[in-house]
C-alpha cells in the first residue's frame, strides 16, 4: 500500500475550486442575506499567476467573482483549507465566497451613502472611508499617505471578513468558531507581508454585531 503513505507524506491535496461550485455557494449566500439585487456573476480565470483563489470586481451595479485555479492560487487554497473536511471544509469555502460578496455589499452601501460603523480592535479603531479625514485614522496605521491607504483598504477587508463570518454563523453555526479561529490565524500569519488583509484583531462580537446591522440595510 504505497499510495496512501505518499498521500500522507505530501498532505492530501484539496480539489480545485470550480466556477459552478462557487456559483451555487454565491446563490445561497445572496439568498440567505437578501442580496439577490447584487446580480452576482461568476467567471473562471485561466492561466493567472495571481495568488488569490477568488477575486472580485465590483461597481455599484455589478459584482463579478473570478475563480482562479492557477498553480499558485491552488497552493494558497490548499494551505487555507489545510486538512479540513466535511461541514468545516464547506464552511471555509462559503466563508471565502462570502468575503468576496462582502466587498460588493460594502461598495453598494457606500454608493447609497449608508454610514459605515467604525471597527474597533486590539490595535485601535479602523474607520470607514469618509471618516478617514482630519487625523482620525486608525491608531494602527497613523502616519503617511501610504499608511492611510492601507487603513482604507484594511477597513474593506475587515468588513468583508465580518460579512463572511456573519453568513457562516447563519448557515454553518457549528462551524462558526473553527472558521473564525482559522481566519484569525491565517490573517495574523500573513500580517507582516499583507497588512491590508489583517483582520485578526477585529473579529470580535461587537464588530460582528455592527456588520450584521449594516448588511440588513442593503436594498
Ligand atoms: Zn478581500
């Protein structure tokens, strides 16, 4: 029995994401959170060396999710899922799709001039675009314009993670804690290289409650 031993040694590779799988997930997420009006489209991406397994392009009227199965992106996906299986693996995948949809939700609400809540974290508050004026920026990212740019993008990434977790709590309640822990862990691991995606200090209940209220304002 050589094959199983090799599989254990190299780690079990997870199946690549497919566009139809992501389309099904997106339909359930939009339905559950009452976001059908977003008109989400799913497009496979061929031959990309972008490391992100899922990418999103959004305007106030369109939300396109790209499914990227390039070698680098698949390796990243493998690492994110680690050895997850069953309900937990399904919940991690749903989280990733809901995160991308979260970007579209934030963009739409902003275009409707809905006021975004500040997000309070261990490194200070990250404020929404529009409030990032007059020096009232995150204590984590005070300083020059580059840092300010990270702070603005950081808000969107944190908000999208929170929208993803909000969906997981509704759709996969038993997987909520493990998914939140995994997201916190992965974001913290990559924080030095990728500060704008670092939501690790901001996934507490009070922010989840603010974001749940915000999602309800979607029309
Ligand atoms: Zn994102």
